[in-house]
C-alpha cells in the first residue's frame, strides 16, 4: 500500500464519518459544522485527484459561502432547535433501507463495468490544468454557453432569494 | 496509485448518506444539508472521471464548476424559502407544512 492510498483511506473515512454525523446529529448547528468538515474532506479528495483549482473553489465557495449561509439559516429559524422532539421521521428505518439499497445497486452496477479498476495515467510534464480550464470555459468552440447560462442562473437566484426572503411587513 | 474504483465507491457512499438525510430528516434546513452531500458526491465522480480519462479534455472540471454554481443557486433560493415559510407558519418541520395537502 502506497502513501497516497493510506492518505486517501484516512481522508475518505473522515469524510464519510463527518457525513454520517451531518445526517444523524440532533443539533442543527453541529450538523452545519460537520458539513464544513465533510466539505473539507472532499476538497482534499480533489487535491489528491490533481484538481487544485477545484479544491480551492470548493473551500472558497462551499465552506466560505454555502456552509456559512446554512449556519445563518439555522440561527434565523432557531426556535425549533430547542424542542426536544425527534429529529427524524418515525419511519426512518425505511429511509435507511432505501439508502443501503441504492448504495448496493450502485456498487453492483459499477462492478460490472470494465473501466472500474482503471489506474490514472501520469500527467504530462508542464500540464497547465487551470489555463486549459479557463480557455475551455470562455472558448466559443467549447463551454462558453453553459458558462453564461450558469451566470444568468446565479443572477436569477440572487434576485429570487432577495425577493422571497424580503420582509414585506 | 489509487484505482478509479475507490473514488467511485466513496462517491456512491456519500450519495447514499445524503439520500438518507433527505429522506429521514424532519427539519427543512437539514434536508437541504443532505442535498449538499449528494451534490458533492456527484462532483467527486465528475472530477475523478476527468483525471482517469483524457486529462486534456476538461469536461469533468467544467461540469464540476457548473455544479458549484447550481449548488449555490439552489441553496440560496432554498434557504430563502425556508426563512419565508418560517416567518409565515412559524415552523420549519417539513411534516407540518401541509397547507396544500388534501
């Protein structure tokens, strides 16, 4: 077992453990903080995949913006957190069975796929992933249209969020 | 080297945990937390397929960026809806929001 594999296993266990805490812990502020540690583990996974830019964007956008937004929302809807009622449905076992079935189905399907245990090719020397990504995102022959649609979507979401949450008295 | 299967199994497990959260949590904010876990699982798949296929085709990373944008839009509108519902109904428990249920 190489050092890379040991690092991967540690990070994967940390990520999955934090994700389990997100869905099972009763206190919502703790759940949001466990989400932060899950997202950080995923950022390390991106770094292991040589996708440095995606890892940085994960930390900046997910941890810096989305997780903080969750903590704000938890605190704005705080009154419900103090009640001692159950945080899960009465038929939570049905959800657990369904989740296990989905995982088993995905694992079974992946196992039958020929490229399942493929190993990565060595990156070519001087490979500039960030530059290539920027070119692809702004080139008319590549992904400029999805890029622009995503920016319009963000603008619409911004206006919509302000309109929906605005206190009209 | 790490085989592709490890990343795919990790992403499948993360997706299933997120699905469990979406199905069983009662609080609407906690349901959105589960959705975030599922989106992250998808992103791990996209980036690992980029790395293990032709690295000069950046499709996987480009779509990971698009998923980031969609996740930000989804969570901002979703949390605005939750806050708006909390203002008018004074609850964020998904079971109690049955105004349109016949």
